[in-house]
C-alpha cells in the first residue's frame, strides 16, 4: 500500500508528493531571482563604479529576459519536453549566477542577471508537468501551490537577500543562487519524470525572434521611460517600433500552420480575459513591492515614514509571502467548490481591499503588515485561479505555451507597474534634509491606483464565460 502525504492541501502518493515538492522548490528559487539584488539597488553605482542610470540595467535586464524567455520556453516544452526545458532554464540560472559572482564589471553583471531571468520559465513549465503527471483530483492543490511560489519566492527572498547583503560580500548572493539552482537541477533529474505529452511540430524560430524583438521594444520604454523621458526619441521610437513589429508578428503567426503562439486559441474569450486580468493583478502585486518598502524606510521625521532599515522593512513584508503559501490549499478548495472564475474575481477584490486598508491605515508597522497580508492573500487566491482557467480552455498539447503566455502577461503588468509607481513616487515628493522623499499623498495615490488596477482585474475576470474547466482539470 502506498504511503500518502499532505502538502499544501495536496494529498498524493510518495512519488507524486516528491514531484510537487521539487517543482514548487524550483519555482521558489526562480522567483527569488527577481528580488535577489533589490537590497543592493541604492549601492550598485558605487559597487560597479558606474552612474545610477547604467546600474539600473542590472535589475531591468532580468525583467526583460524573463518576459521574452517565458513564452518561448513554454512552447519549447510542448515540443521537446517540459522537464528538459526546466533543466535548461536552471542551467542558465546557474551559469548567470556564476558570471555575476565572479565579476564587478557592469557588462558581465548585466549578462549574468539576464541569464538568471531565463529561470522564470520554470513556473509555467512546472504547472504543465503537474497537469500531465498528477491524478486529476490532485491537480488543483498542486497548481495553487506552484502558482503561489511566484509571489512567495520574491517576498521571502527580499529579507534574506538584505541580510546577506548587509553581513557579507555582495557576490555571496550570486554564489548562493548558483548553489540553489544546481540543487534544483539535481532534484529535477532525480525525481521529476519527463512528460509523455508532446506536440509534433517544428519550432518557429522566426516567430520566436519576432516576439523577442517586439517585447523588447515594448518593455524597454515602459521600464526606462522615466530615465530617458516619456517624450524622448528613444522612448517614442521604441514604442512605435513595438507596435509595428508585434502587428507584423501577429499576422505572421496567423498564417503559420504551427505558430509559436496560437493567437486563435489566445483570442478565445476565457483565455483573452484571463490574460488581461493577469496584467492587472501583476500590476497590483508589484505596486506593493515598490511602494511599501519606501514607506517603511522613509525618515520618521516626515511624520509618516517609519525609518526602518533595509532588513527590517524586508522582514516586515515577509509575512505576505507566507500567507500566499499557506492559502494555497484554500485556493484549491475555492476553485473546486466555485470554479476558477469566481475565485479569480474574489482574489482581485481582496487585493483591492488590502490597498484600501493601506490608504486609511498606514501609521505603524502593524497596520502595513496587515495590509500586505491582505494583499498577499488576494494575490495567492488570484494566481492559483489563472492557470486553472487557462488550462481548462486550451488543448492539452499547448498547456506549457499557454501558461507561458499567461506568465508573460503578469510580467507585462509588473513592468508597467514598475514604471507607473516609480514615476508617481518620483513626482509626488517633499524635501527632508535637502533630499526628495515621496510624500504622504504620493503613497496614498499609488495605493489608490493599485486598488483600481485590482478592481479592473476583477471586472475583466467577470467577463470570462461562466464555464467549468475541462475534464482534464477535474478537481481544480
């Protein structure tokens, strides 16, 4: 008789449990790469001996690489094996970490961080493996757990990275990342089987190049527009180029027999509105990551700042990531009981409630912890519902690429959030000790915009047709 275990609400046999544990661990490590260097942002110009505008590429390149690689790795997983592509993604993470760990030169740091960003494809690939390998009644809880890692890894990684950065040489962060990536790859080789489901088709290299070019032209002005100037020639030129390239890419994809992204499937109402809602939820999630730390670290002399250190602010926000993880079984039960559509709507409304709480109550650390926990709960619920909606609406042979596209939509949301929040907090300031600091009104305005984005996500989710998921996702 097989021994059974419970993990985050997922009850599976020994081998199934191990698959879920390993894939979720890989998801945590991949998402950790997004916040790995956040504590170092203020000191990167000194560490790398470059201007602040140039040093910001160490953060920007990871976001760009993740956005470009995620949909491509998903398609490659459908064609050549999801486990194989996870191993490739982890291999790139390890290589990038070693490059960054062995140099202080800006060019190599950008190269290393870009390779680290390629690991984000692990999460949609892992979700697709769970659908292929686990019994239908166990898929819902496993997907909820895997989806939660997208927020949990970043939330937990922030204070961990801050502690390491304050107490050791900053290169240790990258050696740690390399070790974690290598450990995950060995576990994948040992525990996770290759999915037998493949799509018998050639890979669309030209389509991959076109998508990469279009996304880079789209996201670069979004992320760097505040630095370059929103009406500057590079910003407007790249934005216009993005429109032309992506329109041409879409026309090319529609003519191909085996496209990189099946736009006809993506245009189906359930997939389309789920992806649009994902942009809004991704926007709302990243708003907290940008605004809350600045409020916590703002000087107490402002009358509203809490004057916390880098480590203290990271620890203050860590509980929201833990809540995402703890709520994964609740998310699975909500999806099973009510379906993924109402669950996504509920999650978005909870996020909006969390930001509304923060607008009114932001006077001390406890109130901000409470607001961040509410937001984290909403994100955990919403993120669990998204892949369930997607996989209930696409052919089983396209689950990895469809999940990759959905992850791309979340990345677009975070990129836009990064630009909008940074611009608002930079414009709405007061002067303290001769230095500009975001004002109280500025913080409340960012919370209001994030709440509005979450409400927009709930509205878009409400436009998804009222339909249960496909039989392959029974129990979700």
